[in-house]
C-alpha cells in the first residue's frame, strides 16, 4: 500500500510538471503524452526529459499540420500572356516540406518521413520545447526567392518552395483524379513547373497554368530538389519596352555601347544588380538599364486538353495560310541575287524539300550583304529580324520586325534535332534561318553582315516553324 501511495504521489508531481509545460488552453495532457502517461502508470521509468521531448515532437507536429493546411488551401497561379509568355504570380506559400509530407501521410510526428529533416531531441532539463519546434519547422521548410516583374504581377519576392517540376520523357499526363484509369485533363511537359496542392498515395495534386489535376509522384520533383532545379529550368527574361535600347559593355551609363536591341526583343538575363541587367546579344554579353525593360521569370506550364486542341487547330490553320501564300508568291519571280550570295547557295546544300528549303535557298543568296540595325533591305542592309521578315515576305508570309515577336510566330518544334530548313532559330535578342546540317544563315553584326554560322554557336531558346 505504501509503495502504491508513493507511485501515485510521483505521478501527481509529474502531471503538475507536464501541465506547467503546456500552454494554458490545453486541458488534457493525455492527448499529447499518451505513451508517457501509460509508462508512468505502469512504472516503466520514463524520465522528465523524455516527456519534454515528446512535448517538443507534438508541437512540431502541430507546426507541420499548420504548414500542410497552408499549402492545401492556397495555390500558385500561373498566367499566360500572349506577348510575354507564361510566368508565376507572387506567392508566400511554404514548400511540401518533409514535415508536411509526414503530415499528409499521417505518419505522426514531423521527421518520420524517410527524407524528413530530423528533429534533434535532447533529454536534459534545459530542453526548450518551443524553440526546438520553431527550429524544426524552419529547417524543414527550405525556400528560394526570385525577383519578378511582369504582366499583372507586382514587383516583389516569390517563394518557389512549393514548386513541382516535371522530370520525364516528353510529358506526363495530368489526370482528373489519382488513378491511371481517370480522365486525362492535360499534359505536364518535361521541365515544366507548377504548384504542389496535396498528395493521395503515390499521386500529387498539382496546378500548372490553367490545368489542375493529379500526376504520378515518380515523374516530378518537389521540395529542395525542385528549388535547385528551378534555377536551371526557370528562364529570367528582360523584354525591351522602348524603341531602341543601348546595350553597354559595363553597367555604367558612360560605358561604350556594345550593341542595340529593339522594342519587344526578349533577352536572357545572365546577372542582375539593383539598376542593371547583364544580357546576351549577338555582339556578346552586355548591360542594359532596368528602367527600359520588363523583367520576369518564365516557367513552362502544363497545357490543358482544351488548350492543346485549340493550339493544334490554330497551327494547322496558320500552316495552310502560309502554304497558300507561298504557293501564290512562288509563281512570281523572287528577289535579286548577289555574286557572293550565288557562291553561298552553291557552297551550302540545303536539306529537305518543300517551302522550307525554298526559304533557306532564297535566304542564302544574300550572304555577304551588309547588316544595318533597323534595316529590312536584303541587298542594302538589314538586321537579324528584318532579314527573316524580308525573306519570308518573298513567300507571301508576314512576320513582325522583332526577334522577340518572331519567337512567338508559327509553332515550336522543340530542339535543333527536330529542325528543318526554313525554321526560325531563336536566341536571346537574335534570330536566324536554319538551312540544315546544323547551320543557319543570319544577319549577324555590322562587322560581319549576313553570313552562315553553326546553329549551336550560342544558346538556342526556341525553334519556330512557319510552314
């Protein structure tokens, strides 16, 4: 009897300690410490440190639950701008952290998932449960910030920690529900991005572009891996919003001018300061003032089934229109020849057949003619987009006089491996015409004029086909 009285007294004492550790609005310690309570009742010798550790874990679990609820109740919104491309809006959401994974899987305390950030638990009397819970939540929620401006998105910071990125061959189907028998509602293309909304078994619920649905988890990456990959697949772009913008050799208004770029040209950003961007143009890498461009970070988005059908229909109509114009135009005599151009036609064998090869052969006639910024004359001088525009005009096809705008013409064929003669090869601030065998003809610079180059001499951003 005396032994039982001592045990009961010890239990009451420990219960008082437990309640002192709990916030005042919790009425029942048993809901937080069921294992500890049972162990004490049966005399298993659980220490005060163990009880505090359990408290810390449960507090961390609550933090994970709150994080998971925040993710589930908010969505990253990707918008498509016909002129500017797709971009993500601002968001302050946290990632699908290891803690929230554990919560989603009902695995108990944070850190129980296989790839969770571990919660360090000590069992001495100086353990601070509240501080440990905060630290655990912080460690488990990596984030990445990218400056973004564009469209209707206000300038600010974008947290990409809830981003998902596809890693697959071609694309992965987005389904209406978490089942392979479920209806396909869209396609998430390789390296395209979206937002994580939740999880059901091996499936992730995602939103990308206008498409919301489920993808198999094995085909996407999340968390820290997605954040790291976002740096590679996200494209930082500066879109010129003035008639002519000077690109300078250094980030200084008094620095020599490296080259000029026109309105709507889309330039790949290599580096940024508060006032300047380092960009890539035909003449090399130079600096532009942020005052004269719109900045945005672009990610490829999923395409819904309806969007895909509409795109394919539009592309087919444009192809038919271009072919009809080319057929009509070829009945008339084409532009003039230059001696150097005639030699170039003989020197380079254009691959393929059809109107694309005719475009390439026609363009080769003007190799050796001058480059003139803003020009459109194939004989007296033209710039890169003016060259492509004027060549296609000979075939009855109207294109805009802007390398950035031409990047939106026709339809994309993906990579150089799929390119055919006559395709428009798009670079940062520059375009050329593919002639086959890995080569392009383009109006290069004032120093070199119209010439033939290896298509891979710079990073290719897209390849567009008109016919």
